C-alpha cells in the first residue's frame, strides 16, 4: 500500500489537531519556522522556569494519578487495575519512573524525588485528583539497584522491602497532601495486584 505524504497545509492532516493539551503544551499541525520555534521554546522555558501560575491552564476534575515503574512487562497490568478494577478509564493522570514508589523514596535515587513531588503538585492543581495510586511490581530491577540484591532475594524479602517502601511513600504523601487517598500495591508477574503498604 502506497503511503500518502504528510501535508501540513491539507485540512485532512489538520483534523484532530488540538491547539493545547491538558498540561499546557502547545501542539501545532504545521512545522514551525526557526524564529517561531525559538520563540515557542523560550516561551515554554519561561513557563516552566517561572513560579507556576496554572490559573489559565487546561484543567478539570479527575479521579487519580497513577505512579508506575517503567518496566514494559507490567504496563498492561497497571492499566487493567485502573480501568477494569477501579473503572477510571481516561480518568487518571500518569507518572512513570523506574521503581514506581521506590523512585520516589529510595535514598539512592534522591535526585528523582523532587521531580515526582512537583508532578504530583501539578496534577493536583490541574486535575483536582482525589486518589494517588502507586503500583510497585515484583522482579523490579530498580528495587534491586536501590536496596541491594539481598533485599529482594526471596519473594518474602521482596514483599517486605516493598511493604516498607510503600509505607514510607504513604507517610511522605500524608505529610504533603493529607487530603489525598493513597492506594498502594505490588503487581505479581501474573498481573495480579496485591494491596500492600
Ligand atoms: Zn521496576
């Protein structure tokens, strides 16, 4: 099948293009000239460098934010938990980095922590979420890196390590955002989510 060439001036290629996404990023159908691109880049830098004024940003009321690990084997299980078990299809924001809650609290990953709390703050302001879901998973390379091989050497030790991580995560969320309901769990290789923490 011959592929039709993308034409930014064709109305067909502009259908469905939204001017602004839910996190305030500009999306444009047409390629930008260098000057225009630089202008937008500077505007974007200014937006993020300045104290966040989100009063005019796209916003709404949503149920939750989900924190997951980046491990590709568990993407569908996490989605199934949010959509099938919680019935929150298209009703949650998503933050992923290695280790899920491990990335937010492990001392070895300290450089990542603030990024998570900043993103949580933004989704609270933009999306008015009421629930925060953190799903760690078994056989997590990041958990092993952060806490050492011994900490995850057996399923029992692995469970205890994640129980501590998720409890610490809950406590940290509670200090910052006591109004949030926190749901924490550990995904098994089968995809089953065990509530933990
Ligand atoms: Zn992982």
